[in-house]
C-alpha cells in the first residue's frame, strides 16, 4: 500500500503543479483582456503593444545658436525661447502591467530669415534628429491611459545657412539628449486612442562643425546646438 502511494505521489504532485500554473496563467490573461465599461461604453484594458505618431509645438532655448545669429546683425535679432515644430512617431511595448518600454523618433526644426544691412538676406535652418529609448510607468483607467517616464538617446543637430551672397554652408553637432514625458491617451474605440503629451528635453549637443572641421564664422566662441526644450504634442495611438 505504501509502495502504491509513493509511486502515485509524484504524478499527483505534477497534476497539482500543472493546475496551479493554469490558474495563474488564466488569471494573468483575464487581466490583459479588454473589459467593457457598462457606464460609458469605454474599455478597461491592459497596455498592449502600440504604435503612435503626431506633431507638436515646442519652445526651445538654444543660447549658443542665439548668440551666433545675433553676431550676424547689430542690434540683436533674436532672443530667448523660439517656437519650433516637431513631428514624432514611436512604438510602445509592455514590460509588465504597470511598465512599458518605448522607442521613439522625433524631428524638430526651425528656420530664420534675417535681413542684414549691406549683405542681403540670410536664411538659417536648423533641425534635430532625436531617437530616444524610454521607460513609462502606466496607469490604466476606463477609456484612458496615463503614462509618465523618460529616457535618453544619441541625437544629431543640423544647421544649414545661406548668406546674402548665395553661399551655402552646412554644419552638424552630436550629443546626448535626455527627455522627461507625461502622456495621456483617451479611447475612440477599442484600439484607437487620442494622444496628448507634454515633455521637457535637455539636448547636450557639442559644437557645430562642417566638412573638414570648419566652424561657423563667429565673433565669439564656436556655437553649439545645445538647448532646453518644452514641448506639447498631439497625435493618435493604435493599440494591438
């Protein structure tokens, strides 16, 4: 009798383990499913893999660039924060029920047209290519997500200049960019969500340099594209 019990015990233990694993998995899967909200028809769902994109406006303070532009004219031409345009897109993937990883690319740009006495019109266009890896803390509600987080990336800035004599110059700068972000997403249906976000960026780019190591002609130090940016973004998110 003891022999039979001992021989069946491993089988019985294995069945219990399988049943327990099934219950745990079923519980996790049930948490991940969309649950209808009878009050307003929205869905309470887990934060699944998603793609998003949109555009925004930003206020950028780039002291090095501002100083450089002001060396082109007298008196000063620009000062303080400038309004930039941004386009962005990215993918978000769940790390757990409350955490998500994000891979994002943003393109920020601004142009100036400057009338310089005795020299004509200068055109200056700068752009920022900003791929960023981030982590979000996710709060889920009935028909919405709130997400808070930040991350870092290696960014590239480009300055294109055309002087009053028709000469074209191109300079680049590279460096680390840090981003802190808060995002709200509201449901249009089970999969499509509106996107609104606010962010702060610290772009720690180096000096601008052209081909062969040339630098922009400046009366002071060599300009950089380091800047502080405050942004407001609007777009759409699709949850799979």
